[in-house]
C-alpha cells in the first residue's frame, strides 16, 4: 500500500489497511492454535521406546512454548486494534511522537517509534554486557 506521507495521521484507507492486516494475523494465529489442539488430542501416547517418549515430550514442550508466545502476540494484536480504534495506533507510547507508517507496516504491533526502540535496545544490551 502507498502511504500518505504528508500527514502523520492515518487516513481512513490506511486504518482499514492496518485493521485488515491485524485481523489476518489473528486469524492465522487462531488457525494454528486449533491445529495444535487437534494434534495433541489425537496423539498416540503409547511409546515402547523411552527415547521415543522423550522425543515426543520435547516436541510437545517446544510446541507449547511457541503457542504461549503466540498467545502473547495475540494479546498485543488485540491491543493494537484497540489503539487503532482510539486513534492512538501510530503514537509512540514512550515519547508520544509519531510511529512511521512504514514501521507500522513492517511491525503492526509495535508501540514504539524507531528512536525509542533503538534506545530501549541499547539499554538492554548495556544490561546484558
């Protein structure tokens, strides 16, 4: 989509575009979650070999961790949709400045402008060092 760069405010078309993008993300996550639940319910849990059992447990735990991350992402997507409806979608939560439309297109759930995100990452890297 071509964005209107003459104004930081989202046009109605841009709002519809981002709403559609966020809704598609929700549908994709929900479809994956449903598939995981069906797979886990249909799993044959009889393992004559302990190595097979360990492998199954490892894969199941990995899948559950992924689904937990997706659950958190789903929450962020819903918060983003709420911010979109309240005309706060492209407003940085840290400094209040505009979040660029291209940044929102690349990362629809972002809540920080690029400058605040870079500052946050620098602080995290300093703490880890």
